């Protein structure tokens, strides 16, 4: 099936909002350091941009979980594909995600991370699709709440494509 992508949020809008959220996070964590956890692959573009806007000391780690195949529907299955390199004891963990959709991935992941003894675990997402929520997840920082549409760009993919778009677009099937 052929598809095309229509712009939902421009590069300028996304970058400006990430700056704002970065400032907010820097204020909220004043006097502390932050251990950012990027959820691969989708969170990677957002995490690097966000990290550049945070002014308190930052360390980074990466994790990969899978809940999707090549389709646009969640399988509900979550599995760790790549675990963290560093322990979390005593750290102020901030999980950085591309999108919270059903909430299944994050609810599983947050529970798993909390069991590793961090001082604190918070969640920051580039996008939130609240209409699609199946499991309740507390999101501490949201850049944009969007309607129930399948989006790509800024790390988000459709069948592994479009992650490199510098904006957020909606996939339209021709
Ligand atoms: P959840 O477990 O249903 O919240 O799904 C989370 C994951 O599904 C995200 O981290 C994305 O990888 C993927 N996902 C959900 N919605 C979209 C979308 O609109 N575009 C691309 N990926 C999506
Ligand atoms: Mg993701």
C-alpha cells in the first residue's frame, strides 16, 4: 500500500517546545542530577535534543523494548531487547519516550525500573495520544498531546521508515 506524510507539527514547533520542556525540567531538578533513559529507537532523536536543553548534570543510558511489529496496531506484548548498561540505585531517573499510546510499554517499563532502587522515576514524552490509553500511566512531562492518528518523524517510524524526518507527520494511506 502506498502512503504519504502530512505535516502535523513543524520542525520549528517541535524544537521550540523541546526547549521549553528542557527549561522546565532544569528548574524542577535544580541542585540535582538527572539520569536520562532513552527508550530506543523512537526516543533517540527527542532525547538528544532534550538533553542539550537541560542545564543540570545529565547522564544517559539506553534501553530497547519491543511492543510493535511492522503494523500500526499494538500487539500488547512487551519484551526487553536491550537492557540498561548502568544500575539505577539512588538515581533520579527520567525516562524519555517518543510517544505514549496504549500505555502498555511504559507501564511495564516504569514498574521494572522502579524495582531497581532509583531515588525517583519520572516520565517525559514527546507525544501523548490520551484517547488511546488502555493502561493508566502518569506522564510528568508532555511536549504535545495529539489526536488518535498514526504519526512519524522525530524518531517515530512506520515499518522502520521516516524516523529521520525533522518534523512530526501523519501517515495517510493513498
Ligand atoms: P504503547 O505501549 O501502546 O503506549 O505504545 C508505545 C509504542 O508504540 C511507542 O513507543 C511507539 O514505538 C509505538 N507507537 C504508538 N503510536 C505510534 C504512532 O503513532 N507512530 C509510531 N509509533 C507509534
Ligand atoms: Mg517507543
